[in-house]
């Protein structure tokens, strides 16, 4: 792994509304990749373990109040502080399966009314994913699954705005997966999409690129 020139791991991002199944699918995907003898790690943003992540967590649990721009920049900072490690891991041949990334950053902040271009600016220069898989489910169906916690943003009305934001920022490279299917069907589709991407990156002909492109 990672010894052939240019060979590297893939940066795979799962996006979607709350309760779309991202976290379960990320876990299943990493297990699958490991079963295929592919070195893989599960990452998630926000990473609540860092100092910045603790500020984010306090905001999400309504323990602290922050200006919309301020929290947006903290979410970005939380990715910037992980950027170097991310690059090191990818170059050493490890595939990263990431539960939310810059797209959540832009979708959630712009759903609050912030300008999309302003939201993107703090993400420019972060590593661009090799694949974005969007777990597609309507806000209503996601809400019916229950299990919204008490966190900020976990409300149907706001999730509807986030769904609109995702529609505004997605591009043709995104893979949309119907997330209302049985969990095993979603899992199978993701495996097929992801294995191709991992194989391409292993071949070493696809250099890492940067957001926002
Ligand atoms: P989780 O429920 O996945 O822990 O996310 N969010 C996330 C943002 O507003 N901006 C970001 O950059 C990221 C990564 C989405 C907690 C909430 O944080 C939102 C839901
Ligand atoms: Mg959540």
C-alpha cells in the first residue's frame, strides 16, 4: 500500500441530511474496505475532540451562543487543523471515509442565510474529495425515522432549508444514492461506487486536488 509511485488512498466523503444514514453507512463502508484488504479509516466532521471541536460541540448542544459567521469559521478551522494529517494518511495509502465535510459547512451555514461564496472561501485549499456520495432522502422521510436529538439544526423546518442548500451546491461529480432504500441496498450501492474510486487512486495517476474545484 502506498509504495508504488503516486499510489495513494482515496478521500471519500458522505454527505446528507441528519438521519439519512451517513454514520451507519460510513462504518459499513470501512468494514467492507478492510475486508477487501484496503487500508481505510473512518473520519468525521466536526471532530469534537479538539479544542476547536469542543467549542463547536458546545454550540451544537446549545451550551454556547455564537454569531453565524463565527461558528462557520470554527467548522472550517476544525477541518484545517486536520488537513496535514489527512494528506499524510492519504499519501501513505490509507483511504479515508469521511462523515460530512466542507459541503456540510456550506449547506448548513448558507441555510441560515450566509452567502454561499463567503461560506466557500474558508474551505479553499482544503483537500478535494475523490468522491462525494450524497445519501438522498427527503427531510420529511428523514424526520419520520425519529432519533433527532436535541441539537441545534435537528428540526424539520431547518432540514428543509439544508436540503435546498445541498441542491444549490452539488455538482455533476456527486453520486446520489437513494437513502430511503433498505440499509443493505444502500450499502451495496456505496460499495460499488467506492471500490472504483479506490482502485483509481491506487493506480497512482490521480494526484490530490484542492477545493474549491
Ligand atoms: P453531526 O450530527 O454529523 O455530528 O453534525 N455541520 C457540520 C455544520 O454546520 N458545518 C460543518 O462544517 C459540519 C461538518 C451538521 C453536527 C451538525 O453540524 C453541522 C450537523
Ligand atoms: Mg447530528
